[in-house]
């Protein structure tokens, strides 16, 4: 039982590292998309329908990415707390 629990703790730890790498990647993408959004917003171009559509799509993607990264960070933190609790339990045995 203790050996199986240790195995699960190590697997969870590995997955948390993978999630953290994904978070970092999404944060970089989010920063770049935000920079593009700011450039589109500063150009204006409301007269040009293509610019308006592209600007709208960029805003939607930027917002979606922002909330997705926030949720992923919250889930990572919650999983990390679980990992610490599991690790503490296995170290007691």
C-alpha cells in the first residue's frame, strides 16, 4: 500500500511539473497576444471591416487565454497542495 502511494505521489509530481511547463508556455503566448491586441487597439482602423474583425478576434482570443491561464494556475496551486499533503502522508509511513 505504501509503495503504491509513493508511486502515485511521484506520478502526481511529474504531472505537476508538466502542467507548470504548460502554464509558462501559455503565459508567454498570452503576453505576445496582449502586445498584438494593444497594437491593433492603438491603430484603430474602425473604417476597415477586416481590421475590425481581426481586432475583435484578437480581443476574444486574448480574453479567453487570460481566463484559461488564470484557471490553470489555480488548478496547479490546488494540485500542489494535494501533492504536499500526499507527500507528507507518505513520509510518515
